[in-house]
């Protein structure tokens, strides 16, 4: 069986109280690829993510999303 290789791409995100991602920064610790096409794809996907609103939360919350790309 052929071996499928995978790459992880960690994106730091900043989320506002409404649950909108207002900033996405790929290539954080844990990232295993330098492929710029994958970095841009992960950044765009992160910016489209939506989280639950939390009116009493901090104005901006910071976290990460990890995307795993599997070579086909």
C-alpha cells in the first residue's frame, strides 16, 4: 500500500465576542510544512470559521486551529 504523507498547519486565530475570526496567522508552532499554497488555504479557511457568540467574553480571544493536509 502506498504511504500517504500528511502535513499539519497551525493557524493562530483572533476571535471577537460575536464569534467572528478577525485575524488568522498560519505557520505557528507545530506546523510541519512551509508550502505557501497550503499556508494561504489554511488562512482563508480560518477566516471563514465561525464560533459561538459570547457577549461577556474578552473583547478578543486568541487560539489556534490545526489543519491536517493529506497528500493524495
